[in-house]
């Protein structure tokens, strides 16, 4: 019946739970299906698309990129107060705002 409403060539189904409890049943019911299992901490779900994040390797740092990184950090430290920031013992941050969510707004 689902075939009336969904095109299986472009259908993603996300099942959450203990895969040991349903894996064998799915393999029997859907022997030609392509699937992937991964731990719940290793996925992204935004809107209608849920996917495992791609893990791209960072390029190897070169001598020039290390030098430029040092320059950027030193410039940021200078812009933040230079040597005067060494005397700072404590930092306090206060913020206010509103988080908007499906259950309504929450003051933060």
C-alpha cells in the first residue's frame, strides 16, 4: 500500500532504538534495502533530511599556515588589550535573550 504514496528509489526511513530488536526482521522483510547503522551521537537531523555527518580530514598544517595562525592569534590578543589582559584574574559574562522553540519562547 505504501508504494501508492512513496517512491522507494528516493525514500529514507530513520529508525531509532535498539537495532538488535528489529535488525533481523528488517533484513527479512526488506532484503534488497540499503541501510547504515550508526550511534545516535553521530548523526544530524535538520528538517526532512537526516544523515551521518561527513568526517573530512583537515589538511596538514604547513609552515606558512602555522605562521599565519600565530599572527592571527597575536593580533587578536593585541586587539583585546595586549599585555593588559595578562592582569585579568576573573571574567564574568552576562547575557539575555529569548530562545524560540516548538514549545514556545524561553527567556535566557
